[in-house]
């Protein structure tokens, strides 16, 4: 899954705000995603960047409504037109 191995900003869902009350000062958090599975995203608690060390925390799928991350999009390869050439 694209989240794993990337830094993402998560916006907490209403359920997540209740369950994680007091853990995060805002309604969103930024963290490095170590892995994902059927339960949710395993994030590194702490600095929230690649290479960080610290305890992993399970952020259940129901606990966030949106995840935003930056990706490098490669340009599409140039296509050669179909047809005969002189």
C-alpha cells in the first residue's frame, strides 16, 4: 500500500478524536508510516519522519478520515504516434 514507507498527515475522524483524546494536540497529526495491515496504519510516534525511531502505534482505519502524503509523479513516457512513416 502506498502509505507504508512514507510520511503522511492524518486527519482524525470523530471516532478517532474520542479514542485518541489527549494524545495529540490537534485534529490532525503527521507521522512516518512503518507498515499497514487489515487493522490500520502502524505509525512511528515521535518526530514523524523517515528514519525515526520510537514506539509504533496502531492508527486504526476508523480513527482517521483522510491521509495526505507527497509523492513524486513520474511523467508519462512519450508515445510514438501510430501510423506509417515516410
